[in-house]
């Protein structure tokens, strides 16, 4: 029979053994903040794997053509390979200096399937890998805007910023609010919609000579219409050159060229004949051609003319009004500039081939895209604001009323 003292000592011994076991289990468990390494053990934070995120999820469609890329936390990227799925064509990219991210060098193609394979090392040297196969937004579900002027150009004081979209835009406010146009001159710039596919921006008066205009396009992912989203994201800057505004007087058949407030030249011209008058109004030079063909059938005038080599031609309207050189006028009639003989264009004396120092060549060489040509005293109507880059023929109140922002 065991004495009470002996029994008590056995109970204490058992308790001590349990306590030792408990301490042993705690020691084997390690730090409470450790993470599972996926192999049944535990890793300290210094050996935890890096976390790679590919922005376009595996199997997704509608991925951004601009924002798709790779990021990593808790480590550095050691390799990223992007290819066009099915072809193996490699897409070049750039890794950040600290190894935290990677992105393609160029905008991705719409409606294209891509594959990204990425590897990274965590702080303890452990390698992690992941991949994603995805498809970018399709052309049917996206819109783009072609625009003028181009980045880095120098243009005249009348040049608006003009967008033409490849899809009809129903959410005009969203689209317009993601395009900003600012001038170093401090002029207020407002957008105006011509229909549902064209958006122009301009200040109340012509741009200030020498100013710099910056346009920020942030349309990537912006909803333009039901199921249609933007894909463009870029910044465009251009410079306003000297101020040149030329005034054509259909009564006197002359054009006065004023540069920076000073008259530099008065040139004989020929406006439209009584049967084919020239538009009145402020018109902006939108294209320049050293030589171009002109066929009357393309503007609905039958077989009136077909000239394969019109020299020094500059477009004033989308409907076909140009200011250009004229070498074919009848020299037996009154001298050039005494009467209107054209089919609605403004003609200047020139020679075939345009190589000589003629009035047409001088004006061509001294004109910029965006320069203004004003026609007055013609029996025709004022050109429509949307016919070319000619929104200056609209009052400021009417212009701002067409803004959706």
C-alpha cells in the first residue's frame, strides 16, 4: 500500500513531465509569424517566397493593351518572357531597375492572345514562377481616335485639336473628360462635338504665337458606348509658330498675308467663277501637297477638269476647297487676278512643275499647317464649321454649348 506522501510525489512528477513536453512542443513550433513553405514545414519571413502578380489574369479576355504587366512583392523579378500565343513571337519589355515590375515596350495589339511567364526570387533566394495566357480587348469592343496635330510639330495659330473616333460615342462626357488640352499661354480650351464621332478643342481666340499646347489622352478602359472601351493612353505636345492670317478678297481678287500683325505680301489670286463660287469664312490649312491630282468627278462636278499635277496645293475644306498654284489659266484673257475663274478654289499664279519662284510657291513655302486663310466678299455662304478644321466660324457661345464635359 502506497503512502499519501509517495502518491503526491508521483503526481508532481507527472505534472513536471507534462510541462517539459509542453515546452518542447513550443520550441519545435518556431516563431508565430512564420509562413508555410507548402512542403509541410515552416519558413521564416527571410525565406518566404516572392509574390508575383500578372495584371491580366490567366484565361481572361478584354485585357488592357496599355496597362498589362507584371509586379512582384517580397523579392525581385529574375525573368519575364511574353510571347504571342501560338506563334512564339517575343514581345520586348522593360524591367524596373529594382526588379519590382516589368512592362511591354510597346502598346499591345487588340484582339490578340498573349502568354506571360515570370520568375522571381524571394529574400532568402527561393524561386517562384507563374504564368498567364490571356486575350486583349478586341477591336469590336474598343475604340480609338485619330487626331491632329501630331506630337512634336509646329503649327499655325488656327490649328484645333481634332479627334475622329472609329466608333460612335454615346458617353461623350466620359470620353471628353479623359482628354485634356492645356496651353502655356493660359488660354481656356473647350471641346465641341460634331456628331458622335468627332471632337475638336480650341480656345476662344486663335492660339497665342509661340505657345506650347499639351494634350493628355487617358482613354484606356473608358466606356465610350455600350460594350465599347477606349485603349489609348499618351501625352502629345505641339508648338504654335508665328501668327499668319491671310485674307482673300473676292472683290479685288487679292490676298493679303499678315504675319505677326504686319503685312508681308499682297498676292493676286483667282477665286471661284460666278457659277462655282468660293466659300466665305475662316479656313485652316489642314494638308499640304507639293503636287497633287485634282479630278472634278471626285467633287461632283462631272468632267469639268482632270489635272494630274496641281502644284503647291493646300487643303482648306474636306469638301475639296484648296488654295493652290494655277499654271493652266488662259494668258490671253485679262492678267491673272483680275477675275474669278476657278471651280471654287483659290488659285495663285504658278508654272507646271512648280520649280520657279512664283507667288504660289512663295505662299506654299511660307505657310504652316494650321495657318488661317479668310475669304470675304464672295457671293457664296460661310463655310460650315465641321467642313475641315473650320470651327472658328462658330461663335464662342455656340462652341461651348457643344461641349459634353
